[in-house]
């Protein structure tokens, strides 16, 4: 195939800064070798905590596209974000306020009470359901592209944050109409950071283990189903007997929800649950990162 | 000590990559492990790349030849930084765009334009550069009329065109094209080859894998031949292709 005009231009350009390609694109001539050198050896670790921040651009792109994909060819689209928690809240209120009349301390209405638990639980559940498969659902990208892999978890975490940011104002409005605000309300942003850290690291751990053991694809939905009952979401801690309270407090999510109910509704929290959640958060964060760093290099081979 | 301009784009010393064969997690394996039986026999080790040393110079189109399963793609996965070597050492200079499996990574629900944004970002191209290159990519692939249609409605060939065009239009120091010309028509293949040649002339390194010796000779000036994970021959393209073809005819006969 001949392109007489471009061919000539190509020769004219020979000593210039640019090369005109046969397709008509001007590309810069590269003289000096690139400064960036990467060395690959049989090492077990190659992930740095800095990847979390370096991959911000990729994460933003993947998150916005994942969000688009979820509502492609969907008639109601993002309305589902609001519809799901609204219906769940309605059903819980009907059952625990209408059928079994649960008594909430401080004369707080059941709907307001349940909304706080659902906000936290909803975020945790959605992130685990989608983010737990962050690597296996992006297997093609993991296997054929050199992007930092932490980005796949971060992107799904970001997508799950969207419904949380919709639920949060609703929760605060309900709290304002009910028990009112106080200095404790100012702790809410810290609690937000806490639930994001805990959820994010649990998700990272599950997503990493799923690369090797697909068993988690069966296990996680089941555990979440059980979790809805064994986490004090639909009922207050104080309703349970002392021994059951101790058992419930061993669930690391219980303390986080107790903290939210204290900050938003002013209900006094179960101290044991708070301590367990705090310790579990640190433990999970360290363990998740270590497991991820150890397993990440061989993702492409094992996935 | 080589001068700065002689530093190769890719430098490999005794590069090795081994894989375990067989299934890695099964109920059978779990039970055997619990009973403390030996499970290593279930997963024999295959050296896919076995102690290979080579240099790929900067600013050339370099071919990697070999039969299926000879280790070509594994070498490329390691150069791309997707999987680490099991042994040896590999050095890569500059930003790399690896096209290792045509069409992989596209999301059928998203449009061509949206997919370009995703793949651009996982290839490490800054977002503004990706968006700026999109019209060029669509024009080069001749899929302008489909660029805003979900890719599940495209033909496979159109997707393949977009994939190759995208790699060609993004800027990098090293490009890997692993068997990209198999599903596209002759006219498009010729245009791609001309662009890849121009990339090499402009100082980029193009690593080209193909079973089509005509294409290899047309584009590349140097190359290497891998056989069962070992390096058989490396050097000027005519010598390597001649040796490779002679061996193939020998097998056929």
C-alpha cells in the first residue's frame, strides 16, 4: 500500500521532532531512553500502600463505569438505590412495630431506630456482595493489564459509597426530628471513616481469598443472610438477655452500629461490643493488607 | 558499560517461569491434604519459560516466534509486569502498552467510547490523553458510526479493530502486540503494520508476536525464536525466521 504524500512527509520529518505516520498522525520522536526502569525478579512482595493513592484516577474511572454498567438497560436506573432500603425499612417497621411490638429506649420511633442500623448494614452488605468479587469479576483486566489491582476493590467500594451518601442525610433528618442533635452528632464523620475502613479491609480480604478459593462465592451471601439476624440492626441490644448480649457483642459489626446509634440517636452503647469492634477493625486491617500483599503478585496465574 | 543510548528496552537474564499443572482447588485435593497424603503429584510443575536471556533494543520492531505453548505469551506477561518471574531477572524501560489477548477487558454493556476510557485508564494513560485520542482511534479503526453503541451489538472484528487501534494511538515506550492480526481483514492489517513501523521509527519498541512469517518479515528487523520455553535463536529477522521455518518443515516432513 502506498501513501505518496505521507511517505514524502515522513522522509521530510526524518530529522525533526515528530514523525508523521502513514495513518496521518503526528507522533513525537523519542531520543533519550525513558527514565522509568522497572525490574522484575522472583519476589513475593511488590505492592506498596502508596498504590492506594496513586491509583486514584483508575479508581475513579472504574467506579463511574461500574456504576453506569449496573443501571444500563434498566428502566428505573438509580431509583433502585433508594427503593431497596426504603422497602426494607417499611417491612421491618411493619413487622417489629406492627406484629411484634419492640420497645425502643428514649421513646425513639422504630422507623428512626431501624434506619440507622440499615444505613450501616446496607453499606456493609452491598460492598461485600460486589467488592468480594472485585478480582474474579474483573479477571480479564487482572490477567491482561498491568494496573495496580487494589483499584478494583477501591472502585467497588466507591460505588457502594453512593447509596450510603443518600441514606446518611435521611438518617440525620430522622434523628433531628426525633431525639435531636447534640455534641455527639459531631462524631458522625469519624464513625463514617470507621465503617469505611472496616468494610473496605474486610472486602479486600474476601476478594483476595476468592482468587484462590471460589468457596467464598457460596459462603459470603450466606454469612450476610445470617448477619442480618445476628447483628442488632432491627432490634436494640438492650432487648436481649445478658448472655445473648455477650454473644452479640462478639460480632465485630455490632459495636460499630452501637456507636452510630449513640452518635445519631443518643442511645448508650454496649461497651463490650465497642471494644470488640475496635480491636477487630485493627486486626482485620492489618491482616487484610498482609494477605493482599502476599497474594497479589500471582493473581494473574491463579485467578 | 553500555552508553545511555544503547540501553535496551527489555533486558532478560536467565528468565524462568514455572506453572503448576492440573486443578488447584478441588474437594479431592482438600480431603487428601486433611489425610496428610501427598498432593504435589496432582500438580506437576511445568517450566513455561526455562532460563531465557535476551535483550530487546530500543526503537526496533522485534518479533517473538514459536509454536503454541512455546512460552511467547508468558514472556510477554512478564515484560508487561502482570506476573513475576519464578527465577532470573527482567528489566523494562519506560511505559508499556501490552495487547496480550484481543478483545479481553471490553465490557459489552458499555459503548466503544466508554470502553476506551476504561482500557486507557488500566493501561496507565492519563484520562485527558485517552479522551483526546478517542477520535483518532475511531477514525483509524473505521468504527466512527458505532462508537456510541454498546459493544455487545458490535461484530467481533470491529471490537478487534478498536482494540488494536487503541493501542496504536496511545503513547508509550514499549508496545506488545500478541497475535493481533488474526481476525482483522487484510486492508486493516496493512494499515496497522504501517503504523507499527512508524512507531518503531519514532523510537518506540514494538514487540510483535505472530505465526504469519510474511507479516513478521515485513514489520520486524530483529527477533527471537522460543521452543518449549527455551531460546533457540535470536538476531536479525531473516536468520531467525529462516531457522524457524526450516525447523517447521522438518517437523512437517
